[in-house]
């Protein structure tokens, strides 16, 4: 299986690439649409501000590419946030509009950013998590100041509690999946989630 990591100049590409390679996948990094089309699935990583990321995606001609793809796509951290309708970060900015909801800054919490390990509570199981037994320890690593709000319950797979704020941790809709945390930095459970997603991709292309 071949996974294309979408490079738009804002992401921890190396750590994501290495994590995927450990899953016995062929991985490449590119912003070239023709090359990306050769992949069986995509990963959209991201670190930084939402408006800057959208400008870079638009500049690379990748907005329509992502919106129109029918191949599995996993958004990580900022990459997940970009899949929502709009963000308040810096200035109101339209997102890719895949998932319902708005990216908003945390309020009423003692510390921003939300940084550290949190237990992930599953609300439902997508097909790629339906096989096998889930590990009992489900802690994942978050680093973010903004989170998805006003989301669709049908698209919410798992959440984490941060000082009584329910943070969407995993969302899924059709061929799109988003993880607000960093699975590549989340120890055994993060590896489990990445592997489950990748194996789900393999089943769809076989």
C-alpha cells in the first residue's frame, strides 16, 4: 500500500512519515497532485495557524484536490482542523468543509495550549476499528490551543475531557478521518490507531 503525505509547508512530516513506514507501508511526501494521485491513501499533517495553512493549500492548488478525493484521507492535529467548515484562529477563515463544526479557541480552562496525555473515550466505532479488541489503555498526546466545536454527533468517533471541555479526538465521515491528537507521538495506542486505519485502507483497496 502506498500512502502520500501531503506537504504544504506546515507539518511535522518526518515523524509522521517514520510512523507510517513502521506499518510496512510505502510512504512518500509531496505537494504535486499528479504524484499524490498515485497513492492509495493520504495523510494531511499540520502544525501552525489555520489561516496560513489554508493559504498554502490554496497556493499549491490542493484545496479542490482534497475536497474531491474519494481515497481515504487522515488529517492529524491542524490537518484535522482544516477539514472543518471554519476557524476563528487569528481571523475567521473558511476550511475545507468536510466535517460540520467550527474551530474555536479554548475558554474557561486553566492552561492554553491543551498539552499532554488524555484518555480517549470512544463514542462509536468506524469500520476500521471494528476488528479486534481495543487496548484498555487509551491515552493519547495532545498539543493544541483550538478545538472543533458545534460538531455533528454522527461524525464524532472519540473525545477527550479537558477541564470539562469535550474535545473531539477522532472524527470520521465517508473516506475522511481526523485525529486531533498526535498518533505518531501517542505510544502503543497511537500506533494501534494508525495501524488500524492503515489496515482499513488495505481492505478497501484489495
